[in-house]
């Protein structure tokens, strides 16, 4: 499962603000928003780059936004 990131950080429904301190691993070049409402799947062999992994706090926020959708 993957979620798109955007550097357009205006407040959008079903999105979570992400900064470098929200990552447990990786490097974020700019503050971004995770678009929780745009989740998609992708074949692993098609992934060109991984930006990083969110920490538990951000992951909890993502789950909260997902619960709002369902």
C-alpha cells in the first residue's frame, strides 16, 4: 500500500501534514501532506524510490483520517 505525498501543504480533508520529524527513517526534502484519500497499491518491482517510513505518531493520524473515510 502506498499514499501520495504533495508539497502543496494547504489544508485538505483526509490529509496529514508531514515534516522530517514525522519520519522514523528516510529524508523528506520539503514539508508535505499525505493524501490519505488517495491510497493505492503498486507492484513492488515498479517502485523506483522510497522516501521513508512514518513514525508511530503520524501513522496513528493516518489511521484516524482513514476511519473518517470509512
